[in-house]
C-alpha cells in the first residue's frame, strides 16, 4: 500500500515536471513573437512638423502650437535656462500638450513659476522638469513633445513621450 502511494506521488511529480517542461518550451518559442508584436504596436510614425523659428520666441512667453495634429493643442516655450528635454543653442526650448492628463481641460501657463495649471481640478505641471506633475488629480506627467532644431533655427516636433489625453494612440 505504502509502496503504491509512493509510485502515485512519483507519477504526479513526473507529470508535473513534463507539463512545466512543455510549458517552458512553448513559452520559449512563443515569447519572441509576442515581443515582436508588442514592439510593432508600440512603434508610431510621428510626423515632423515645423512649429516656429528660434527667432520667433521670447524668453518665458508661451506660443500656442498644435502637435501631432490640429486637434492636439500645445505650447512652445523658451525658458531661459537649460532644462530637461530642452533644445536650441541654450537648451531651453520645450513644448508640451496643454490638455490636462486628468480629464482633458485646457491648461494655462504661469510665467512666474513656469508651470502649466489646470482650471478643472487644479493639477500643476513643471515645465522645467519635463512636465512632471507637482500637484493634483492627474495620474501621469504632462506629454512633452520631442523637438529638433535645424541649422536655420527652425524648430520641429517629432514625437511625444506620454499618451495625449483622450487618445488611444498619439497619432490618429
Ligand atoms: Fe485637470 Fe482634472 S482636468 S485636474
């Protein structure tokens, strides 16, 4: 009797080992395909849109822009000192979506502390720190537009680092 029980335990362990082994082998063959699919879903072809020229900007005076399309309002800023994600000769030009990541209210720029502020539920975002949320209900930082400056001083937006409010994909 004791002997038969040990045989049963041994058979169960053998079967479990086989299942784990088979699952592991299947995972090993399936995983690269899944990773490839995830990568292809995450890849977005952003347009390269000219926003302005460096000569059009004054320190701490926001310029209304839109990117990657007219339905996505944003702001272009020259902050006067090098900042995270800043481009141009002074590393101080940045651009952000102005749609609050909480519920999409349009935000306004406060030149005194260089923040974007939401009139909806008072979320605040630091433009000198890559759009980091510093107060409020939102659960993500502000989408920052990735910029490039060419040798003529033209400023182009060419990507977005967070999901723009209300979208399933930044590029529709
Ligand atoms: Fe901006 Fe709620 S919509 S904090």
